[in-house]
């Protein structure tokens, strides 16, 4: 899953594509590098990100999705939004796509019903609070793996009850969202427990603070760490890697597939 940030403020500066020319370059690069999905976001979810008005988020999302549809009509597209009206409008204007929601429907009470009505795949992520508050909400009663696994046991039941089809659900543990560095590595070590719930799992570790803080570098210098953690996510059963660096991730997937063919 290639990240397409149609934003001026995403945490990895090189990933920002705030204008039409930059969006087109990014889409062409992602397709050529081997992306399977392009994830269009118009609202940065980095810690402390500014609020984005709904009309501005829609302008950005529409620019990104329209560009993908024009340049790569067969490419799977996801829209990274927690607003049900953005999700519905995207499907109505551009056809079926994936809804990638950092809040698992907790920030918009209409999201679950909207996704159920649309009948599209839905990525539900674990997070406490919202982008403005999440890094002040890192206290948990138990170990983080148990917290996340139990959260999804409950939340998936609620989403199914709202009418979302089981085969349309994907789970995202939310690396970096309302979690400390230690939480992130505990969650990585226990990722197989989330996979064991039986839904596909999306892992988003690309260039995040769990890498650059440990290495004492910047996000721009975190590619090697991203590749290393991406392999570990695949090893524990992740189905989708959400990444900035598509070619390196696609190569990792190809090598991992070859490895498991010969694993004894």
C-alpha cells in the first residue's frame, strides 16, 4: 500500500504531495515501483496535526483519487479518512474503493453504517483519542498486545453488527498512534496474536518514530529500519505493508515469498 499524502504537513517531508504535479509524479512512481494499493490521504494524522476542514480534506482526496483513476484505472485505491461523508462521497464519485479509518469508526458515529451501506472494504485501526490528543493518551491497564487484541475482539463484533461484511474487514494495530516506543515494539513482538483473530492485518511502520528515535536519526534516514520491520511484520502474518518507499517494500515482499517457499 503506497502512501499518497495530499497534504502540506505529513511527518515525512519527502512524502508530501500538496499540488497536482507532485500528486501525478507520486502516482506514476508508485505504479512503476509495484504498488498494489494507493492510499490517498487529505488529513495528516501525525501527532499534533492541525484540524483540516471537511471541504479542504475533500479537495485533497478528490485530487488524489482522480489522479490514480486517470493514470492507473485498474489500481486499487483506499481513502485514508475518519469522516463518513468523505468516504461516501469518494465512493459515489469514483466508484468502489477501500476506506482506511484511523479511528475504527470511533471519531464518526456514522462511519460503520456508511461503510456497511457502501459494501466496501474497511481498514479499522486502533487508536486512543484523535491526532491532536493521541500522544497524551498512552496509558493502558494491561500490556499493549492484550489491549489491542481485546479491543479488536470487541470492535469487530460491533462493526459486524453494524452490517459490515466479515470479508471486508482489515485490522491495523496502529503503530505510533497513542503508543510509546516501548509499546510499539511490544506490539510488534506480539503481532501474531492479532493475526490469530483471523482478519487480514495491515502494518504501518514506515519511517515512524519507533524507528528514527531508536536510531537517533530523522524520518528521512529511516528506510533501512523500515525494511527490517516490514520483514518482521510479514513474518508474523501481516497481509499489507503501508509504506512510503514502494520499490523497497515490493522487493521485501518478493524476497519474503521466495524465502517461505523454501523454509524448512
